[in-house]
C-alpha cells in the first residue's frame, strides 16, 4: 500500500507519497521551511499543507528528531520544547483530517529502516550503525536487520553539551571548518562509538553524504563506512515503510 511519508527536521518539514514495495517516492517531495524552532502549531500547519498538496487520504508515517515512546514525544533537542509529551500521531491525524492510520518513529530510525530495507544496508545480517548528519546527529542501530530504537548517540555529552554540536553537518558550516578538520573530528566521534557498539558496518546519511568523497578519507574507522543511498529521501521513505509494516502487523 502506498503511504505518505513525512520527515520532520530541524530546518524543514518534508513529505511525499511512497511506494512501500520499493521505497521509491511517487512524486517530488514537498519541503516546507521551518521559521525558527518548529512548534507543534507550525508542524500541524505544514502537515495540513502537505496532505492538501498531494490530496492525501491514506495512511501516514512520520519521523521526528527525538525519542518516541509509542506515539508520545519524550525529547525535543532541536525543535520547540512544546513537543515534549505531545501525542505526535494524534497531532498529525488531526492536522491531516484523516481517519487513516498514522504511525510515528524517531527520524534517524526511519532513515535506517529505508537503508536496511532498500539501501546501503540491504541484506546485511550483522550489526549496522546508521548516522544521519544534518542540523544534529541522528543514530540507528540494527542487528540481523532488526532495529534497536531511540539510540540517540548524537547526544553523548562533550564539554557540557551534546556532541552533535561539534560533529553535525551544521557544525561544519557554523564553525567554518574545512572538510579535513570536520572529517577528523567526525572520525574521532565515530571511533568512540565503535568502542561502545562495535558495528560491522557504518552507513552515513543526510544531505552531506552526497559529498562523502570530501570527508570519508579522514574518518579512519575500524568498520567500513559507506554513504547512504537514499540521501535526503531516507527519512520520508523510512517513515512510510515503518507505517506500512505497523499497519500490516495490526491486521
């Protein structure tokens, strides 16, 4: 069944219908820029615009940059704190004016699902770490194709703040770092993660993965590092895939 995927990010809300049998987007994604830190009201307006744009009445999957327990948001590091305690599925269903199923998931977990199903991790049965580099750092861990949710490795403490402030793709631009400076810093961070979870493979996603030749050579990791295949479409595709799988499981 085709499903609308929505990727809620620190800088924008993006959505598109997805063919859940292939993971491919069925139309060009609609991107709605966030004004400052996204609030629940702004998200509701964006969801309403996306569903109107695609004339959508079917199931919806959404990824959010924070810990999700059931459909309740537990953390919101880069968006408004008003999201904490919010029932995200109910908010989206209300904004979309739909009675169809709405399923929600951590955004990095969604991206990881897309990569493991149809992307760089397809067919792998060992341990895989997926990192999404953007406004912050998202993480997803898989073993034998199964997700361990809400890892949040981007929030390891470093100098009194979350380490994502030093190693996210946004940090490279904000701190005017060269590719080599940022790559070495990112490599130090990934090697720390390797000491904790020892993945057999590391997949790097987010828009910056399209320029992986600029920084992969500086990472110096033990496990092989590969670029994500879905790039910035991973969150949309994975959210839709998660919703479709949850819907099938409910039958």
